[in-house]
């Protein structure tokens, strides 16, 4: 299911990504993810009540053995712009951590994403991307993003978000040992 989820194309007819999103992804990518410098990464829009960013890859490129194409999907709702800039930078780092994982090594490792349907795997997968974003210096922004997110998702999605991603308290706990 994760391979399915990771490669769902954007619905036809959706406009291109906003300039702020293109610029944000470009800046975070160039400053924090040098390993993605030569990767084909596109920015596209989608609509959701509970998700604001998503990382995907092209299933057709995967199956046909062509150069992989990766996509960061950005929610087209204006609500996202109310998140602090540092928070948006941090969640983009989280999504780029997913793309770095997709791009690492032999593409057959992506078959392991079939386990994404299981909530235990999904939680580990998402928290691993959070930890990678923390490792690259985005702890405070990720904490800001989660605080913002908890106030902007429907109640029906809140429990899942709190389960699958690091909470502000967990981010603080992970950062404490590394502070000097």
C-alpha cells in the first residue's frame, strides 16, 4: 500500500505548485539535503483536510526502470500559510527525508514500503523521517509544526497524527541530550 500511496499521481487539472512552495523546497533541499541535489524532484498540489505535505515517487518510473522521479505534494489550501515559516521549513525537511530514503540504494528496497498499511510500520517510518529532520537541525521548527498541526486537523485525524509522528514533548526529549 505504501508504494501505492507513495506514487499516487496528482489529479489531472490541479494547478502547479505555488511559488512559495517551490522556493521553500529548493532552499531546504540545497541547504540540508545535498544527496538530493541531482534528483528529479517535482512540487505539486493536492487537497486534504488532514494532510499538508506528502512525499511520493513515480510508480511508472519505478516499474519501467527509468530514472526515478520524486514528488513533494503541497496542500493547496490557504490554511497552510498560517503555519510559521520555520514550521513549514521543518516539515519540508521531514518530507525530503522520505525522498532521501526512497532515493537511497537499490530501488528494490522500496518494496518494503508495502508494509506501510500496518500502523506499526507507518509509525516507525514517519518517526524515522522526523528523527532525520531533527538530525539536520529542524527540531524547533518541527515542534512548531506539530503544535500548529494539532490545531488545524479534524478531530478524527488528530489521534493518528499524534501516534504516527513525534510529539512536541518527544522532540524535546530527543533534543535534550544533544544540547550543550
